[in-house]
């Protein structure tokens, strides 16, 4: 399927989503007028995952009003039926009138999220961050193994986990967002620019979303280049069970309890701590690159940016 055909399918999905359950959308529109007193987000960082969004959340959390203590509410893609009050309960009070936003990397590849954001916050400013899609997909695959989300091999994961490939179809999804929102509402950024000059990267995003300029602390700069120490989990079933319990708690707004566990020694016993990840098969990476190359070339055309470094097949 070509990028254009994928985009048409995504847009058809958005249209059907808006008609799928008009009662939910109707209730949300009624809630919106009440929710204005509790400011809805003015900006959303859409991801996709593994593009520096956790670092961005940590850096902006004291300079903007973001959900807490958990970074991602998953409201617009998973918990929409819970209503705006449920969503806004994740945000602290805003006595200082800070810019309000959410950093939500799972929204980028979700037609449901796109339709719902268009319905609830149609004037929001949207930030997208692209990273070499093969490197990003490998990073996401390893994160999911570390967190016990699956125990598949790389090839099995590509076959059974649609999010891995779907979130790498950059051009198709970008065209979906461009079809629903004005170009002035979209800020396109690159992970490579983030690692090369984090201050310029965060300055650009802050200007776009309306956060006053600030200078990164040395500790914040160092986190950009911190070594990723993800490993296999010590015990897959224990890690997977813990993650399911955490998701159950977050759906019931028990984020504080989840964060307390994350900050404790228990977290290090549940996540990682196993063997280092094995190198991935070179042939699998080559086939993946060939599959994603048309999307890379289409993104290059859309943005007018040289992506030659992404078009070189991975060596291993």
C-alpha cells in the first residue's frame, strides 16, 4: 500500500470514528463549555514514541502545566469514553496561568486520537518529533520487552505488534494530521536536532507552544546523552503483571500510587535487571529498512529536508 493509500484509509477511519458513537462526542461537547474554567490543553506533543518525549516532559514539567504524576493520560486514544472531567483531573491547578499541554507519544499514529483532538481542542498546537525510523522502532521493540509487554523475537514482534510498524509510517500519518489541522498548528522537529543542540531544540518548541524561554540546566543537558541501560526483564511474568496493575491504577486516577512504586526500589526489581539485549538479525533490519524506505522518501519530499542518513541500510 502506498503512502497516499494509507493516508486515505486513515482519513476514512477518522470520519467513521466521528460517526461511530455520536453520544460520546455529544456528551463531550456539552462538557466542553463547563471545562473551559479548567483550561483544556493548548498544545500536544504527539510523538511518536522513543523520540525524546520523556526528556521533554521532565524539562517542561516545571515550566508548563502538564498531567502528573504520570506523563501520559492516553485520553484521546484509549480513555476517551471516560470524559473530559476524568482527563482534566490529571492536571494540577494552574494559579500561575502556565501554558497547558500534554506530551502523548501514542497519539501520532492514532486516527482515533486525531479525530478526537480535532473535536475537543481544534485550535491546539501540535508538536511532532521524527527520528530515524529503524533506530526508533528497534528502541521501541526493546522498551516493550524490558517492560514485559511481549516476549517475542524481533521478527515475531514485527508480525504481531502493529504499533511497531504503524508508528514508523511517518509520511502517511503526517499527511493525516496535515489534512485535519492547519500547517500553522503543526511543528515538525527531528530527534537528530535534539541530540545535536538540545537548547535550540527546546527553544523552538517553547516559542511554538507559548512557554517563556529558559536556559537548560547542566543536569538537564546531561540527560540527553545518558546511556540507555534497558535490558531484558528478570522475570517476564512478574514484569508483565506489574504493568497491567499499573495500567489498571492509572485508568482509575491512582497515578500517585504508580509513581510512588516507580520511585521506590521495587521498580528496579520489576523492570529490567536481566540479560543485555541480543544483537538483532542484520537481514531483518535490512528488510525493515526496505519496507520503510518509501515512507522516508515521501517524508523527505513533504518536508524538503535531506534525509540521506536515514536512507542508508543499517549494518546490523
